[in-house]
């Protein structure tokens, strides 16, 4: 990834839930260096549901484009492109509320936008200089999501499976998978190292 004196460039890392986006980005940051990369995770931009009762929050459809504050993502990307730091929100998936503390994201040579919906919004797509879609089979993605939600988000196996069947899988088939047509590159291999190294040499 070229780190010459150009304006910050924005690259999207998209793919279904459990496709390995976070792992891919972690490897890429390790290869290029923290100083040259800023990461904007779309998962941090879920709308705050603190105005709802806990039972109502649990019933909210998080697998919907309406669940994300895309206008704030675009606003923050505009600022980062202008070499201005942004106060990225934090989101607590156990309570479905935004945290009181924000995370400052500093501008860098490359701004990586990561999330399942990274290619599903027209305004957001207009921000990208380049985009990648990670394509992984459904079984592998579900197993990864199950492990993550149980370990990090306090979910039970039955709850994870029910959500997968009711909203995650249908949303993937209807919105996320079709959004791959907007990607500059679709990667179907689960070993990203070859791509990480190739990007690091650009």
C-alpha cells in the first residue's frame, strides 16, 4: 500500500458475517503498520436504541440497512479525507446502545471501512477508491459467528441460530451477497496472506 504524500485513500473490506473481515484487516495493519492505516468499522455506527425498553431492543432487526447511521459514516469519512480526526462511536452489543465514550480515529494514508454493509449503501460506495469482498461458505461463516457471539456478546447458541435463520441469512442472500457486484475484487480464498502481502507491496 503506497504511503506517499497523497490525500488519504479509502478502501472497503466487505463480506458476509463471519467472512474474516476483522482478521484480514488485522493482518493488513500488521503488514503495513498502524501509522499508515485508519480503520472505520460500520458495526460501531448502529443507531443507539437506549430510548427503547430492553425487550424492544432485543426484537430490533439489526440485519437491515436502516439499522446503520450511514450519514454519520459518510460525514466521518469526509473528515478523514480532509485530514481531520473523528470521534468514532462505540457500540455495546449486549445492551444495543452506544457507549458514552467515543474512539478517536486519526487520519492516515489508507482508511479501511469494514463491515457487512460496506458495499450496500450508495452514498458510502461513492467514498471508496477501492473495494474488496471476502466470499466464504455459509457453514464456515455461521460457525465463526456462533463462536464470536457466544464469547464476546453474551449470546446463547439457540439465540444465535434463531437470529441467523430469521434475519442474518435472508439479509445476506438478499442484500449482502448481491452487493459483491460493486467490489473491485472478490476473494474466495480463506487464506488472506497472499492478498495482504500483495497489498503491502502496492
